[in-house]
């Protein structure tokens, strides 16, 4: 078993077009490092230094990881991580 | 060019008027690849602000999953500007990440007439496109 990571259209250039990829790790941070080995550049699009970029939403199963523990959120085999582009903007 | 049924066009303007002076936002879903919006999905503006909008992340996950289940995609992503023109701001451009979507902006700064304009935003480049309203 592994952790399934669902990738939005905008980032599928990093996964050879795949909608979902698999990885492993004990925390979200470890999982993203693990994914980056096979899909170079993907982590950089999701993480800025020590924090998730504000342009993306990352969910563990049904929860936004910002409300769980960010990059330190524990993950385990059988979990599903979903990445969506944040939809936001403003007048300026 | 954006082709949009009159009823959906009117619903967007109605939503923008309702939430004025805060920004309103939402999606029109349509079958994948059809380029044809069929379903109106107003979203909460998690910022509840006159100068900023952000889809509530939990609501977005739910709606994106629904679209996935229905073989739909966001054909239109709309939001309103309440004191400035219906033109994408720098923030709008930096967040735009659906190259296949029509980004619709409505300005409610005039009480009598709403400005309704549509754009493509790809790799930070904005291109305005004509809007054809289907009766």
C-alpha cells in the first residue's frame, strides 16, 4: 500500500500527465520529498521554504492540511492526498 | 469567445449584486471539453471582503469532487469587483491556474449597469474575449 496523491491539471506536466501518483512517508513533508524524487520540480510548486504555497490547497482525505498540521501533518498508507489550485484574487 | 446562456449570465450578476459591497465568486461547470457552461455554482467568499475573494477550501473540495463525479470541469470562474473596473488585477492574474477556464469579471461599481467581461489567463498573460449571450 502507498499514499495516493491526486494532481490538478495545472501540475500534471510534472507527472507525465497522470491524474494521480503514489508515494510514501510519515508526514506530508516526507511524502512530498519522496514524490519529488520521481517527479522533479513538483515539491517546489507546492512548498515555499518551510510552508505550503498560498496558491495551492492540499487536503488529507477530506481535510485541508492547513487545519491539521501543515507540512508536519502525519500521513499513512491508504490515505489520499488531494492537491487543488486555490481560487482567489482581488481588486488590486 | 465565451458563449453563455442568458439565465447563467443573469445569475452571476444577481449574485454579485447580492453580495455587494463584498466581492462575490463562483463557478459555472460544464461537461469536460465542451467549453459550454451548464451549471451555476455560487461559492462563499471566505474572505468576506470588498477587495479580496477566496473560495472556502472545504467547499471547493466538495464542489471539485462533484464536478469530477459528473465528468464536469470549471468552464467559467467568476468574481466581482465592487469599486473598480471588471479587469483582472495583479492578484487575480497571480492566482489564475485553470488555463482552459473563462475568467469572468463583473463590476458592480455602477448601480444601474453591471459590467460583464471575460478573459483567458494563461501563464500570467491576460486576453480579453468577446461574450456571446445565448437567448
